[in-house]
C-alpha cells in the first residue's frame, strides 16, 4: 500500500472531502450530533456551495467545546475545522514527499489503512477511465445525485446497471460500482464522473510570452 501515487492525483476538494470522509467513517456513536452538522458544513465548503468567508463565520461555534475522539483519525476533525487551501495542499504534499509504503504487519498498517481506503475511493485508478458523456443518462445522474446528497451508497450496483444500460462497458467503472466490499464516501470518483464534477489537480496553463516589438 503506497500513499504517494494516489495522493498526487488529488486536488484540494478531494483532500477536504477525505478529511470529512475519514471522520464520518469513524464517527463515534455517542459523539454529539452537532459534529455531523459541522461535517455537513465542511463538505458544502469543499464543494464550493459556500464561500470561505461564510465557512469561517459558520464554523466559529465549533471551535468551542471538546471534539470527538476518533481512533486513528483524530486529526480529521481538526483538518476540516481549520480548513484552508494551504492546509489541505500541505497535507497532500507531505504525504507525497514521504513516499511511504505500508505492508500488513507494520505497526502503522491498521492505522493507515482506513485513510487509504477513503482516499482510493475519492481518487480512483490512475489514469481514470474515459467517461463517455452519453452514459450520463437521467437515470444514472438521478441515482448518483441521490447517493451524493444522502451519503447512502447502497445503490451503487444499481448505478452500474444504469451505466451498462447506457452503453458503458468499462470494467473498472462497473467493478467499482458492483464491489459490495468497496467503501464509498461523498466524492467517490465514479459518482463524480457521472455528475460531471472535476477530477484531479487543475491543469496549470502555460503563460504565453509576448514578443516585444521595436
């Protein structure tokens, strides 16, 4: 299990959703429900539904009081709570620079594996399969949007059927939807493809040099 190649394909939105996804996956049953409301807020910010200023104002009450203790991922609430583009990219770059690999039996393997599972659902394989816009039928979009909004991904196998009915024969996409053991969180790469959401780091545009005229 190697972090770096997967992490390098993520953008700030994916890393923000990664923090939220890890926190949700390990949310303590007895923790105050207000923290779920906070994660809703952080996810809306990740998706650009609220501005940085609105996020800062709305998150202020959450800075007070004790945050839930999460086994192995306690930093995820901190990351989401104090989120900024700089913090998200710094975390990503540290993971890439570390170039760490983990094998079963390593003392940190069980600690890192849950984070890695969330990240791979968000980032997907490299490179991602090409997605034909004709597969984005009203049925497929409705299923994907419903799962994204509810955070209930039980309909992933049904989404696979809808994509195949639309002509999708990509085995990687279909397998990801049909795998009942696969973890899914908001930002899942297949759901994002169906919804037309951006994937991966933005491509930097080259600046054109203007020739000076004499």
